[in-house]
C-alpha cells in the first residue's frame, strides 16, 4: 500500500464490544425474523437485522446468526429458512424473536410456505423470502448463511416496514 498503512502497525488496537455495538446501531436496518422448522415440525426462529440481498442472478440473500442461537441447529439440520420482513408495529414480536425462549412461536400465527412448508409469519410481515442454504461461512461469533431464494412475496404499495436504529424500533417514514 502506498500510504504506509498496511494494517500491521494497528494489530495492537482493540475496538471495545460496547463501542462496536453502539457504532453499528447507527446504521438503520429493516427487521426480519428468520424462521425454519424444528425436528417436530414446529416453527422456530430468531430476530435478525443482519440481513442483505446479495445477488439477483441467481437470487441470493445472506443472514447472520449468532453461534449461540437456539435456532441455529434447526437451520443447519433443515438447510432451509424464510426471511420474514416485519411490518411496522411488530416491535413485540421482534423482541420475542430475540429471546432464547424455545416456545416463542407457539402462539404466533404462521402458514407453511410452498417451499417445504416453512413458517411464514403472514399476519406480521410485509414480505418474505424462502431460501435454501447454499453456503455457511464462519464469521467470529456468528455464522453467515447464504441462501438461494426459491419463493418470494413482495410488499403491497402501502406496506410500512419495522425499522431498527440506535437500539430502538420505529417505522418508515420515521415517526419520532
């Protein structure tokens, strides 16, 4: 590198966890719940704002899952998932999805997708994408799942998404 910064002189620097999280919270994101089925065909899932579209040809998305997630074993076993894009006003569901509870979807209405009957949270979402895992990538304390999209449901023109910014939920356009 011509600027004299090859990174080696920075190896002693450490970003503190709290500062890192606070800085990343400055990036507004949509809120999703990634769902799949457990070994008993019950819905399981987790709240995920670390989601992105990767490619249109072929259609690929990426989700980041904490290695300690109770949902990760089912995601690995099934190799399939649905990304449910939450609607504005569904903060309570986002908070529930972020817990370690094993029964969090018992009282949440869902319907099975055309793609292997995966859980679509149809009453709480503005859109969804059903995917097959095509690659798993280790990334620190998370696992990145690259998913090939097989089924989608785009939002209605009047749909309003749930947003996450500075550790709070809101909607677009912002109300606060």
